[in-house]
């Protein structure tokens, strides 16, 4: 599973890609790892007609028995996550330009960067929660497609097709959750470095 992604675009370009208002977001492009802030796209909660770029921390508070922030949500049938997914205002788009996975045995691990060449800025499906000090996000994950599984079989983030952004942000929750499927590997690329 990925614990590192890049968002190499300024806030204005990200907002334009997703039809969102950037506001005063200072994002200029960088990597994102758990515990770091990054911009996400949220809707206005009224059918998703207006979208906003908002900074959030990667990693939501854990379920009651957990001790560490949750960065990935996989079990979409868990009552804990269904309670969040039912509310469109708690879903977000997580913009990215590439994400990393590791392969190989200890001492010989190799990093791979995955991107979507036809969409220089794409979006993961995400959820929002309020942390102790900051609002936070986590990304949904699913089974790895063939390309990702060749390097990392444990799974991959849910990458949304552009036509599905509105459904994820504002659709009925069961319809939105049905979008949590592997992104087609033939639409992706992999390399040793993030695309420039």
C-alpha cells in the first residue's frame, strides 16, 4: 500500500482541474506522507454544486480499539466506515500526480511511481474526519490491478475516473462506494521516478 504520493502542481492548477475554488490555499507542489497536510477537494454539501480546495492532514482518528491514525480505508462494509460514507459531506477528492509503492525483499527494496499519463492531476477517493487539532483525510483502497500487483500485490488507492468525481462527492452512498474498484492498469504508467 502507498504511504507516499506527490502533488506536483500549484493550488490554482489543482482547483482548475477539479472545478474548485482555491481560496487562499498556499500549496505550490510537494510530496505527501502520513501526518503531513495536503489539499483535498470538498463539496459544499448541497448536491456538490460548488467545490473548494481545503488543506487537511493525511490520517484520520482510528476506531475505538485503534491507536494509530488511519491512512487507508479498505473494509467498506465496516459500520465504522459506513457511518462516514453515508454522508456526502464527509467524502473528498484527493488530488495527486503520482503515488509510490515498494517492492523487493528487505535490503533490496525498490520504489515504483505510478501515474495516469492522460490526467497529469488525478484524484483518489477519500473520506474526511475531524482530528484533535486539524481536519483529516484518508484514502480508500481496493485490490491492485495487474500493473500495480506486479510490484505491490497488497492493494492500491481507489483512483476515480473524472466522470465519477461528482458521484463520489455528492451521490447516494451505495452508488459512490461502488466506485471503489481497481483503476485500469492500461491507463497508468510506472517508473523509477515521479513524472515531471
